């Protein structure tokens, strides 16, 4: 059922950039983004190229013969499109359900504008209530990071069978109510062995496009 609202949001994102000439677009990962990539084929000639955050998104982009750049090949990324596992009213997010959080954080940091595409179910008042907080960790540091994360009050769990594109593991913290996302993001990133945490608070979204349960679309613009 949620796929309908994801498609509505993805189409609204296409409409947002239609008739605009854009040089480089960053592409995130996930089912909503897969719908978005499919719809991008209709405005292919408006975009010069893409920077992808995952192998899965790269595969989807190649289906439509889009030109793909390495992030080191571009001076800037005009717009980054991605979804979220959870997002609050300050446009701070939890991301990383697809284990591509490190690349997503890098590309979102490079981008001039970050547009988040979600369905209504992703909106929460406090982050961490519905979804676990993913953390990419260097394997040798697993036990140490696990102990440090346990002090935060949630329940860390190793996501079995998942190795990131950088050869690392994912620890997910469950039942962690995140009242101060920016502070927590900085703290977890400071733990030795952590590659990155799936909190996107210090670099949050600039625009959020939401597909609502009543089949309408909401666009919240935080850009100045």
C-alpha cells in the first residue's frame, strides 16, 4: 500500500525539477528512489549526469543509459535526491536501512541542495521510535563500539549477513529515542571504529516532498 504514496512523492519530485537544466544530480538508495529513477527517464535530456550512492542505484541508472560520475570527478552536485527511514519536523533524518549510509552522507554533504522524498509513514515527532539507528563500523572495532553504544540506552544489534560496499558491518540501535539528533550524531561519530552514523541532522534535508495517505503531496521548503 505504501508503494502508492512513494510513487506519488517520486512523481512530485520529478515535477519539481522538470523543465530545469541541471548539471549533476546525486541519487540515493531505496524503493522510493528506485521509482524516482524510473521516472527520470522522461526528463533524461535535462540532466548531464549522476553521482550514485550504491551499486543497486547504479544498476538502476544504467538501465536507462544515464551517465554516471564518480564523486571525485565533479566539482559540485546541484541536487541530491534520497529518501529516509524516519524524518522529523526539523528535517533531521535516520537513514541507512539499505546500508549505504556512508556514501549517502558523503554525497549529501557535497550537494548544494538535498531533497528528501518520502511517504507519510516516515514522519515522526522523535527519531528512533519506529526504526533502529544504523551505524557503519570497522569489523575489528565491533565489540568496543557495541559496548559504547550500549551506554546510550538503546539496544545495539549486529545486522547479520550485511557487509557494506566499504567492507564494514552495520550495527543497529533499537528503542533509542533521539531528542537531540545533532549532539548524538557528533558523539557517535567520535567513537573510535565508527565510520559514520545514520543520523542526518547536521546536514539535514533542504526540501521534503511527502506522498500523503489522502493522495496529496506536501512540500516543505527550508531553503533560504
